[in-house]
C-alpha cells in the first residue's frame, strides 16, 4: 500500500480523531511507555501527518506504528469511534511498501511460505500434541470426514507450553461425543501474523488452502482454541460453516449435559483475550463455563470484558519488541494480583504463554491456566 491508497482508505477515519485523549488511559502501551508517539492519539496524528505529506515515513514512524498491540482498547472509550487498530494495520502495509518495518517479520513470512507455520517446524508435526493423550493410536484425530474440524493454530501446535490446550480440548470433545477431526499437516497458518505484520497480500494462498481442506472434510462447523484464528476466520475467511470458539462449544456441551463436572476449590479470575472478547464479542461463555464448575469462586479483574487490558502478546509486539511485551504483561500481573485470585484463567494460548512466562520469571505464586485445562481437571 502506498500513501495515496492509505489516504483513500484511512483519511476519513483518522480525521474523526479530535485529539481529546480519552483513549490514553486505556492504551497499555502508552501506560508503560508514557510517550505521545506510543498512544492511540499520537499514532493517529502520525497517520494523518503522513497522509497530509507533513511527515515522511521513517524509523520513528516505524517504531510507533509497530508498537501497537492491536488490542482495540482505545476504540472502546473513543466517543468518535475511531478504529485506531485498523488504521495502524494499514499504516504497517505502507511501512512495508516503504521498506521501513521490523525485518524479523520477513523470517516469519518466509516460514509461512515454506513450512506454513510460524515456527519453521516441519508442518507434518502439527498433530504431535496428540502424544500427550496416552493410549491413542497415532494420528487418531486426523480423520477424512467429520462433523467438526478442530483448527488448532500454530502456537498451540508447536509451542510446548501451549500443546496441552489442544490435547485438553480433544479429550473434552471425545468425552462429549463430538465427531471431530484435525487437519494435521494439512492445517496451514490462518495468516493472522501476516495481517499484523502489514503483509495481508500474502494471506490468500494460506486461506485458499485451508478453505479447500475444510470442504474436503465436509465439516458443518469449525472450532478454535485460538481467538486470533477464530477472529481471522470469522472476519476474513467467512466460510459457509458455523464457527465456534472453544469456550462457546464448552458452554454448550455443559448446558446440554454432554459433560459433567466435579468440584475444584480455587479462587479464579478470568482474563478476556482481546481477539475473543473485545474484538469478537465473546465475553460470557467462558465465564459460564467457570461458573459451572462447583467450588470455583470467580472474582473479576478491575478491567474486565470490553475494558480488559491486553496481556502484552498481541499485534506481533512480542516478536518485534519483547521487552515492551514483558512490561505490559507485568502490568497485567499486577492487576491479577490485586484480585487475590490464586488462579488466572484465559481462553487463548498466547495469553497463557505471555502471562505464565512473566509470572514464572517474577516467581509469582499464581496458577495460569487455559479454560480447557480447568474443564479437564473438573471432569476427572
Ligand atoms: S482516538 Fe478517539 S479517544 Fe483517542 S484522541 Fe482520538 S478521538 Fe480522542
Ligand atoms: S489498539 Fe491497543 S495498543 Fe494499539 S493504540 Fe489502541 S489501545 Fe493502544
């Protein structure tokens, strides 16, 4: 995208920003960086100045534009309704066209082209988490036909800390009698990291492949444990089948009596992942699941639901600026500590990684769990 195209697509939106600054206290990056160029208002001013020819693209604009988490918290409180995150993702396309972007993104783009996953692993190993479920034959869930496809996503497929999430979800669906399949090596990255990197034109081939594989299986629904995959499929792919986040399916299974839950004695707080809550509108189902587990005392974070604070893992910031990501994660941990909960539950593998890693580094006495893990514990 060049500046002329950026102007056409973004000018009316960015011109809505009246510079009131209401969004500043809601932006986690601004809260840790404390500088205008790291705020939604500052980023919008940069977008506008670039469009108006008053500011050239540079290393400085790169730094500001690539430090946004894409969390959407600014829009939630903006009376003018400016969707800053969408403006920033378009700005990133412009930065890429001008060769002013974090070059680490090229590595990920290359991995996605060659191996179709973000970590450059052999894509045939996508289903290796199945080994965590003892007593299963190899590739047990890689069936040719099924009612439901479980789209696992790159992080939960390849990052050891998150592999228990698909293993747990598979266990629950098995127990609840869901006829599901995974695509194994035929599942390719959904393309979400490329959208955040300002390279959305590279998503098409991934999308076409995934859609074709879904058609081959003849599934009527797709379930996701990853909120970002869910969000990408819902907003970009828009297939002709039903889409569920895992929390929605779990809520339904519990209410239909397909799984029964025993008690867990814990004080739990729930962290709304940005792409599940604010960006996809799923707030209540994960809470319903937690409330269905006897013995759990659910305490809310000070900023919850639409006002939830990002864990620091969004918008490719962890890849581009891990220190900034860690400082946002620390802010999240401080908020969690204030609730007095012994356990924080989320419904996203990236939130799990970001919060658990920071809690471990800080030697914090906190259980960090995914919703699926809570359900499996209560099933046992
Ligand atoms: S983005 Fe919205 S809330 Fe923020 S300064 Fe602009 S108008 Fe105000
Ligand atoms: S999307 Fe999130 S990180 Fe980006 S400007 Fe808005 S509040 Fe800040």
